[in-house]
C-alpha cells in the first residue's frame, strides 16, 4: 500500500489546489491556540502548516508518503515531519498532542477503528480531534 501512495504523489502536480482551503483553515485556526502541540495527520504537502506555525503552534506533519513529506519540507517549513503507517501504530508517545488535525483524511482510512484508537492514544486527555471530509 505504501508504494501506491508514493506513486500517487509522484504523479501529482507540484502545486495543488486545496478544496475549500480558506474555510478549512478558518475552522482549524479557530480551534488552535498559541503553544498547542498539533499533529497534522495526513498533512500531504503541508498546506495548513504555515498558518499553524504563524498561530504559534508546535506542528508535526505526518503522512504515509515520503514524497508528500519531501514536498512539505520545501513548501511548508517550520514543522517537524514524520512518515507514518496508514493505520498505526503512530511513532509518537501517548498524550503527545493537544490537537490532531485530519483534513480530508478520514475518507481514505480503511480501518477507522484502529486509526481512531491511535489518534486517541496520542491526544492528551481533553485534547481535540479536528476532522473535515469532502462535501461532494
């Protein structure tokens, strides 16, 4: 499966149009405070990272494709980037994050129960999972 994700990112254009970007960014930023530890899970090439960094968050971008992360490191510096397995286990300690952001990701997850268990594990008690999915 990892090879498939790598192939997808190899074929995508260098600049991507993010659907509903402004609305999704506003949704995210209303729920992130300066100093929050944020996991951008399924970050792709990192389009939301600059806004999070500017907000004062400590951002970790994670994706299943190293090619996506290579783009993110160039396009959206200011964060730590980590490749993860699609359904975990995620390489983060328990309660590592105040916020997990999964924008347009959940619909790509085959084993949502396992994925959500990993998200719950890496979120601190009282942490927030922020999710958006396509509207079409």
